[in-house]
């Protein structure tokens, strides 16, 4: 996975969204005090982080086996704090 570097140059992209989703994104960006571009960039960064975390979990499970239901329940409780 290629890492995102905030110091990289900016590239203009065109993104198509369903009208209702575009409206909600604009509202969320305004509520967060960000431009739509910044808001979508941060959402993309979070999605890439999740992908990276999934890779880490897959590697761990390949070495140690799948997480048990008890381990997953404990992890969910810790994340909910």
C-alpha cells in the first residue's frame, strides 16, 4: 500500500457522487469547518488506514490463527471507550 504524504503536490480529481450523498458531504464539510476537498481527502485517508489495519490483522491471523469471539468482544469494548 502506498502511503499518503501530506507534503505531496496536489492533484485535481473529478469525483461523481449521488446527489443526496453530495449534499450530505457538503453539509458535513461545512459543519466541520473544512472545504469539501479537505473533508473528502480526510475520509480517503481514514479508508486507507482501515485497509492498512486489515492487512496487519490478516498477517497476525496468518501467524497466530483467527481471533476468538471472546477476543473480538473485548476489542470492541475497548474501542467503544
